[in-house]
């Protein structure tokens, strides 16, 4: 039974969720426009979650990703106001994300602070910087270049539907897919990724085997910092503004997506494709419940309960495997 839960429970759960909303919302839920809308809605979460996966592979967390996303958006918007070009402002925001990720890595891998403690502190630090730079205000309107704001609303035209409107594949979804592909290649098809999994299995054994554990952890946090900055820029483009709190909801939801994905994988380890499945589950739930006009606080309760159920089943499944292995030994 536990093996069936491990292999098919997550996929079956997602299918049931989709079937439920398809039956409850037959005219709107499974339409191409709504599915593309879901992909755009979860694109920022997908970027944060798949880059968070790189850190969680090692058994670490980065609680600062939401604050870093807000900071990156504020930095770019502030530079727009100062007259910087779009490429220069975006590059500066990405460098801020890289610097923040490296700082987290230094605190964890060199100084030796627990990841939970270190990134909880930098969450406050990055959030405070975002408020300081923006003076606590939202930067919007004519200060944001039209080309930057329109990027999120545009994309390749797939078709023209019956009402005469174009069916567009969102640029934000394309960005998320590119980031996910890069993360998937890095983790699943490079020696670097295999070394990260080795650290997650046993960091001390990896160090004794000659792996550069310090450098690997440092670089993994750098990846996550850049991912958070990309997500912050995507959000700023989507709403054509930047706010010092706009990324606050990303951190917990990204960790939840990774954990949901872990319930799908056979070995219970973080995997990029499984994380994307977790993102899709959360996106489908939010979209379907919103269309059903379920209150936001009720949606939060339902999503939290589903996450607890999924993670609980995963834990029970792993415990069953552990007991069987002990009996065989």
C-alpha cells in the first residue's frame, strides 16, 4: 500500500483535483484560455520553487526568497526612475539577487549558521532594504517603462478563438519553463547536481569523500537568490509596479510546492519535475477555488490541509519502507 501511495498517490490526487473542478466548472475551467492563465499565475512561484529545490536537495532551506523577490523588484523600479535602461536595471537587480544568495551561502557554509536561522535573519534584512530604498512606497505608473510592463502581457500567439481574441502563450510562462529546464539539467544531468544530492544524503560523508561541500552549498544558495530575483522582476512586470511586500507570499508557497512534489517521487527526494507538479497542484487549486468564489481564508485552510495530508502520507510511506528494511536486516 505504501508503495502505491509513493508511486501514484500524488498523481492520482492531482487528477482528482482537476476532475473535480472540470465537473464543477464545465464552461470555464478546462478552456485553453484558463489553462494558459493558470500557467501565467504560477510562473513566479514556479521559478522560486524550482530554484528552491536546488537548496532543498541538500536538506537546507532559504526563507529569504520572498523578501529577495521584493527587493529585486524595488531595485529595478528605482533604477528605472533614475533613468537607467531596461537591460541595465534588470542586470543590476539580478546581481542583487546573486549577492543576496551568496551572502546566505556564506552565512550557512562558511560561518556555520543553521540555514533556518541565517535565512530568517536575511529575510528581515532584505525586506528592510526594500522598504529603505522605496521609502515604503509603491513605485508605479509612468516611472515603469512601457516595454517592461507590457512584457508580462504579451507572448507568442497560438491561435485566434471564436470571439476574435488572440490566444497568447504568456512570456512569463516561457521564462518559468526556461528556468525550470536549466534547473532540471543542472540537478539531473550534471556531476554538480549529483554532488548536491550526495550532500543531502550525508554531508559529512560527502566531505570525507573529497567533495567541496562549502563551495557547493554556497553556489546552491546563489542559484536560489538569482531565482528569487527573476521572480521579483516577473511580478513587477506583471503588475507594472514594485512594492516592498509584493514577494511576501512566495516563500511558504514555494516550500509547500517542493514538499508536494516530494510526495510524488519514488525516493522522496526533491526533483524539479516533481516540484513543477506541486506548483501545478497549488495553481489549479487556487484558480478553481477562486472561480467557485470561495473566500480567500477558506482557500488557505483547504490548501494547508491538502499539503498536510500529502506530506503526512509521504512520511507514513517512508516509515513503512524503513520498517521493512530493518526487518530484512
